[in-house]
């Protein structure tokens, strides 16, 4: 049955975006537990097979049911700021109130009755503060093994999604933003309706507190809404461009674009469906880094690309005009 969330005026003025490395880590773990969700990430899973084999995640699996069920919210709570660091989020997880942790773990274990009565389940509930510490330590190890090596690219995809949707909101208002989140999300009459969703038992209603929107690389094909009190009502949806994150073949650029800027430069632009570094693009296109750098400079000066630093990397992504040209939605010389 669909889930309908009514957003009043106060909620609409408090809608915001956030990127959470902690939430991304637990979405990745949930995906490992739910094979039907592998889809776009088979290449990533092949690369991560050895890392996963080296992790003993048994205690985390207690609280991440393989099919349906509830995962404790304190494992990946909605962030309080737009771009928290993993260190800050892990510190917040370590500080979880043991009473809250006990309640959420009890609810999660109840989804699989044999777990609630198992020695592992009873041990986890016996000392919730110690269990939280162990789960936080396991999560930190999972972060370093599964996400940290690729985090600059993952974060670039999430930031590009937020930038794209912010442009939609600037051009068409909140209606344009909320109607394009996901095919299973409808927006009409100030009501956000999720026609297909996951993990929504006892979903919080915004009630004037606004809605937190979080793009995710790993949530596909689901949309996740919920978080019981005291957490911020949130909607986690698949990030735009996540399907290209772990694929290496570069798309063929439109012929008109190749004639306009040259084949190599057009290929570099077309290959930036997901933001990438000079080194990534050089490997993908079989070009020298200096050649790619020269092409990127020209494309950026033409207003087709923008760049931003992520740690040790500079990542390049397409602007709205760059998207239009690469997707063939703008014919050079037309008009």
C-alpha cells in the first residue's frame, strides 16, 4: 500500500539535502545482505569480494535482516549537518543513548523471532552500550574496507545529484524538485506519495519539522522513508548517475558534438556522466593525462564543465549546458 506524507508550509521551508558517509556505509551493507539489489553494483561487488571476506560482520548482520525487516536507525541516523565527516558520524553513533539503542535493537530482532531468542541476540541486548561500541567499531572497519577507497567518486556522484536537483528547484520551484526524485515518488496537493518503498513501519510524519532528502548510491531500486523518533523524517532515494559509477566503458558522443569540438574532446565530455578525475578519464579513454588535462581546460573555459577539489583529487563534472550537449538535447548551431 502506498505511503502518503503530507508536507505543510513549514515542512516545505525546511526541506534540505545531506550526504552521509555513515548512511552510505550501512546502505552498502544492506545491499550485501539483499542480493536482488545488486543490479548496478556487480563490478563493485567483484572488486570488494576479498575485502568483504576479511570482515567479520556477524554482529552487524543480526540487525540487518536479509529480506525486509527493520534496521536500527542509530546505525545510520539522519545527519544533523549537510556534509558530516565519517569521524563525526561515528562519534555520534558511539554516543547513542543505550535506552534508545536497546529499543531499536529489540524492534529489529523481533523481525526475525529466532534471533531475538538466540544467544547472540540476548547478549546484544544485555549490555546495549557495549553493543553500540562494537557495532560502531565494525561499521568503521566496513567503511575503510568498502567505501573509503572510492569515497571521492561516490561523494562526487551524490554532490552532482544535489546540484542537479537544486538547479531544478531554482528553475521550477519545489514542485520540479519533488516530482523528479524517483519514478515511484509522486508529488501532488502537497502530499508526497511513495508507491514503492522499503522499511517504513511506524514512519514519522514531518509535522512541520521538514524532510531531509538524501541521495544514495546503494539504495536502488528502493526508496527508503522513515526514521522513528527522535530522528529527522527523511527520504533516501537513488542518486542520479549512480548507474555509471562502477562502469568503465565511455559512451559514444553525439556526432554533431564531435564535429563541433573534435572527437577526443567530445568523448571526454560524454564520459563525464559521473564526475571524475584527470587520471580516471585518462585510463578510461586511453589518453595521456596531459592530453586529458588540456581538453578539460578548454571544456571548462567554454562553460561545459566545473571542477571541485575532493581531498587529494580534483573532480570534473558537467554543467547543465554540458549535460545538454553530451546528451544530444542541444544541437550546435541551431536557432
